[in-house]
C-alpha cells in the first residue's frame, strides 16, 4: 500500500495568459495537494464505516465462514491468538484494526501537476496487486472513489485554484 494513487481526477484548466509557467505549475501542484489532504481526512474514513461495502461496491465478496469468524471474534475480542477489533463484526475492511489505524493516522502526499499520490503505511496483507487470485485487493478497496467524491474533489480543487489565481 506504499504508493496508492488516486486516479481519474484531472485538472483541465488552461493557463491564463498573464501568468508565468512556474506560477501555473505551483497552483496546479497546490491544488492537487489540497485535494489529497481532503481525501485523506474526509473521504478515507468513510471506507471504514459499516455500510462501506454497499456504498463503494467492493468487488470481492467475503465468504460466510469468514464473516462468522469476524462476528465471533468481535464478540469475544479474540480469534485464536489474534486480537479482533470490536468493529470487525460490521466493517468489511476491519479484522484486527491494524489497517484502519495505519491508514488513517498519517499519509505522505506527493503532489504533481496532474495527480496526487498518497503514501500510507499499510500492512503486509494489503499489496496493490494481490499475488494470488483468491486474495482480496484491499488496497484497491481502500482507495476506491465514487463519482460524487470525484466531483467534490474537483470542486475543492477548482475553488483552491481560483483563490490562488486571484491572489
């Protein structure tokens, strides 16, 4: 998860005539940084809510036996030697809570002119691309964007860019 990229958000504004190229690049880069910060602080926590599997339409279904293990473990607080988070019974992405803690605590945001890249401390079981076809693509599920979220990010980015261009 050490390089999760949020794709499909583009800045399609043209450079004003009286603005230098360096300043235009700074504005675009700052816009992407603001959008990345907003996504990490406001939209990422939505992925760990009980209804997230239905809202984000996770492609991979969890088996009934796994869901039952999560429910039992959440009620008991343990499953074998593993500690189970109490939210595991209702949350699709939570079992021990390590992924939630790691991803929500801090992210390094690399902003470019056309995109932003979040580098979040994940876990060993959240690779970008799973090695086996039976593994869940957790990193892709955590970074999934809805159309309304893309529109919100573009509005925030446009507002920031307009503010920067006026100053």
